[in-house]
């Protein structure tokens, strides 16, 4: 299937590693011109060079912390200048820390809201003028299946990511008439650095090993394993693409059957 992505212009946030990196890699393979972002200048530069070498695509590294309110406008303007506009936006930020409810003070909650919700708000707001000029505008927010099935010791993520889901659905309804699509992907356990960090936290809390915590998550999947980043990325790129032109307001769970609910 031709996804219709050749020469489309994409900005992917938090993409020096993990799921966003995998998504940027697949976008580049499909012929997109891509700008990727990370807080770390060296890491994002290295990631861009690796993607460009593997795909032959044009990949621009942009450093900046999306939790800083001044950064989203700068990132979008830099990307649009280099790419000649913007068609696709993937909003993504690192997850807040794990822990029990009574271990977090107001400052931690406010920091988590800024990182895991307001970063999406600011990036989308900054990108809208450019997306309105595109004939294939599409936004993908990256969240978690914890918005459907809360996970233990992740009260910050369980709570705050729901706001991003509400934002995504609201914007799909509000801006669909302008031809801009909004969807979200809700990953479960995918083999990334973030999951390894959570497994380490759980192992320390439960008196187990990282390998045992990994095995628990693998057992929760109907496939008996955790997911691979490219499996997430393939679904993400389809949702972003013109091939999914009649799909908006969708919250797609990528979980290998870990979520047991019907809806």
C-alpha cells in the first residue's frame, strides 16, 4: 500500500530514542522529510545522522526541552523553515516519575502536568498556522494505555495523560472541518528505555529482578512477549498518513492484547 507520505514534512518530538525515534525512522523510510527533537543536542544529532544513513532521507535535528514554555514556538518555526512547511506533527514527551500517590507534592504534580500535558498543548498551538496550510495535515499524540487501564505506581501518568486524550478528541472535532486530523496511540509494554526504567523501579519495590518484571509484562500479552518499537511505529505512521484520511479522533491501543477491556 502506498501511504502517500512521499515528500511530506514531519516534526517528531522526543525522538532521539524509543517509540518516537522508531516513528521518525519509518516516516523517513516512507519518503518524508523529517525534523526530530530531543533535549540533548548530541543525542538528537546522532539519532538524525543514523536515520539519514539508514534511509537516505533528509533528517534535521532540533534540540530543545518541550516542557519549557518558550521552546515549542522555536521548534515549530525552525522545523517549518527547514522543511518548507509542516504536514505532520507527533507530540511526545517523557513520562513522569513512578511512585505512590502520597509520595508526590504539588511541585511534582505541576512539573508532570507541564511535561505530559501542556507540552502537547503548546506544540499543537504553535504548529496550527502551518498545519492549516497543508493538504494532508495530521497530528498524533503519544500517550499510554494506562488511560484505559491504570497501572500501579504510575498515578501521575494515569491521571495526566487522560487530559491529552481529552485534548486530542476535542481537537479532532473542533478542527476536522479544516481538514486537520488528530489521533492518539496508547502503547502498552514496548521494549524501550522507559519500560526498562519502570521494570527497574518495580524490581526494587517488589524485591524481584528486572528480568522477572519483564517476564510479568510479557505474560500479560496474548503473544507472550512485549512489543517492539517498530510495531508501534508502523501503526503510528499509518495513522499519520493520507492512507488514513477518514480516521480522526481515534485512540489506538498498541498492546499485544494486554488491555482486557472491550472499548
